[in-house]
């Protein structure tokens, strides 16, 4: 993901600390842990050639990437559905790879709906998107809707009207990126309250160059985190530590579902940071998340 990327020589000057817990969240979390919360962790793509010989066996063909990916992660932030409307047949082939596993596909809304013109008049293409998506069945996680960086609160009525038209039996998360959604308190509060009333989540995006997008608001007792690392820069590890502390707090206070997606500007290094995150998260939160297993033991990675 290129969103929020800054030159490496500027990383040490960025304040990566997470904001304080918003008072708004007290309306969402009940203050005590739920039994068996659902916790999922994954990446944005399984089709990474850089992982062949690292977590995929040497000479693995692209058509077989997914069957190996599901052995290392229990979810995928499915960006493929942002670029193409998939039918039932193609999606069922993916589902077959996850059969028998507690694995979730979290598809991104098709760009023809969200990034091309107005959200008005998109009923047909939206329905075509859903026609394929429902084929994930029990493996369908939240659907996330991203609007463009230029989509400002001036279009809030258009956005809210569209969101209200969506099926209520599916779980949605919204990602907005225009700074005014977060930096203007009145607008931010209206956004969060509107989503909460519709039982929709708000995506939290933690990336170096856009700190306001790491806002820490919860509009439902579920969270969808898009973490963007910087190719194993020292700050990646301290940032993960802060996230583990915050996620433990949320889980201790009633969070029901947690989705954490690891992004990198250089996706080759996502597995290494995932191992670091999962080991510490399992220890801190009493979880048993799976993590990438390397084809050849890489000694000294986290010693």
C-alpha cells in the first residue's frame, strides 16, 4: 500500500504514538470481555511471488498460492474484488482452498461503485458485486467500503444515503481518507454516530504520513485495522507493541471481533513482522493465532 508513504529518512521524526481512547468508545464497549472473541489476522494479497521460497515452498505456482496462504494466516483483506466483479464460480474456487478452516475473506467493494463518479445510481453494479460475494458463505467476513482520498464531507449526504441502502444482514466497514472527516470535530462525531446507528464499522488505517487516519474510534464492538509498515524499520516493532496494548484493552473491555491486516510498502517483509506481532499478541491476549512458518529457518530474526 502506497497510502501515507514517506521517505525512509523521515520516519524517525514521526510521532507514531496512538491517540488516547476516545470517550465515544464507552458507548460501544461494555467494559468486560466477551467469551471467545473472534480474532483474525492477514494480509491484503496472497499472490506474492516474493514469498515463494520464504513461506511458500520453492517453485510454487501462482495458482497454488492461496492453498499455502491459508496455512499461515486466518484471513485475507481481499483487494482483488476492488478491481474486478467476481462471479460465483471464481469465488467458490477460492472458498475450496479454505474448506475446513476458520478462515475469513474480507472483500473490498468494487471500485466501479466507490471510485467512479457519484454513489448515486449504482444499484445494478452493487447488486452484481453482492451476487458473487455471497458465495463466500460461512467464510465471508466484513466487507469494507473505501471512498477516495478526495471524497470529502461535502458529499456526506450522498455517502450516508448509499450506506443506508446496503443489506443489513452483511457486516460493513467504511474507510474514509479525506482529512476533514477526522480533523473537524463536528464532522467526525456525526460520521461516527451515523455509522453506529447503522451498525457499520469504521476502518482504522495506521500509516506513516496520515496519522489522523489512526483515529481509534469504534462504532460497533468490532474493529478493522489496516496497518502499514515500513519494511521492518525499527518503528514497525514499537508500533506493533502499541497496537498489542490497545487491542488487549479492547478485548478486555468487550470487543467481539478483531481484524488486523498487515500491509507493507514492500510486501516481501510482511511475514517477518507478522511473526513478531502474533507471538507477542498470543502471549499478551491469551490467544492461539497461527503465524507464518518459514520454509528455511531464519535465525536471528527476533533474537
